[in-house]
């Protein structure tokens, strides 16, 4: 784990056409989600953070260390079965 950084924020906001007025070269300006509920957490070694990536999210840089992440698809079917794939 890096000695600092790595905090992840997830906002309760999914893309809407009006958001494009806040678009930058990569991502969106903070004004896009300024009135949306959010949560910020800093995962620790061995933690897993699951969230819908369709929600706006950001990860703070981790200076002085390495952050390893992986992504996959996870779905809960109507019968209650969890299915994963990548």
C-alpha cells in the first residue's frame, strides 16, 4: 500500500446530457457532481471496493507508492445468482 493517497469517491450521479457542458479533455469538472450525494473511502490492504462504474467516481493519486486495481463484471440475476466475467 502507498503511504498516502488512494482515497476513492463515488457520487450518486450518472451521466446526463447536461453534464457535457462540464466536460474536459479527460473527465468532468467538479461542478458536474457538486450537489450530488457522495461517499469517500480509503481502501486498505486486502480490501475490495465494489461500486457501479456508471456512477461518477474518482481515485486520489498515490504518490510514493503503487496502486494495483483490477476490474470485472459482476451481476446479480433475478434468481439471486451472482455471475462474474471479464
